[in-house]
């Protein structure tokens, strides 16, 4: 994720100022570096620690390793126990621009929306990541519809039959 992609989504607006929840851009970086950061960890962090994790780069192999070290050091500082490791997917679905993941399509169908491969490919990786995370089975998915609107994949009056 490049520095130009550092952003918050509109569907995150209710917590961006306080950073009371882990924003998608940080979750993206955590998946990239392989750390399972719990919300209870995040809540223990200072505001400056949270802001650092938002702005800290995590693209190159060096930056990824550094980000991982920073996250683990911060977790240890507050909890005295390291965060769990996450397996790093070498081919995560949000980086595969040629195929809309099944979970994303299934969740979109709940809102009478179909995401075309062209629409999926046109989204930046962070937006695709957000849709993947918001469509996971067992996730409350409350921001999925807002994300569809924000990413212009669905308009308030759009239905499958309107194409």
C-alpha cells in the first residue's frame, strides 16, 4: 500500500478522529506483516502509538519487518505478551485484481449488487481489502453496504436489473 493510499474510508468516519477502532489501512498492514492485533491491544495503545501505526510505511520487505517489530514492541509494552502471528497469504484476494472473491460476490448479492471483474480491477488494493474483510463469514458486515456506495459499486437506486 503506497503512501498515496493512506486514507480513511467514509464508512470509518465515526471512529477516525479517536481511532477507537482499528482502521482498514492498519488492518491491511497487519495482514501484510503477519500480526494478529486484537482490539483489546489497540485500546491499550496511546493515541500517538495508534497514529504511528496508521502512518508507518509497510510496503517493502524491510518496511514490513520493521512494522511487525513496531507492532510487537508496542503490544509487549502494554501487555507483556506478544501478539499472535497471522499466516501471511502470498496471494491475498485483494491483490488479485482479475477475480472477485466468492465471499465478496455473495455479500454483494445480499444487497442486490453484482461486482463485475472490471469494477473489481479498478478498485485500489485497500478498497478490495476492505470489501474482503467486510464480507468474511461470521463478520457482522455492517459497513459492507456503505462500502459498496462509497466505492461506487452500487447507487442508492441501483438493482441487478438496471444494468
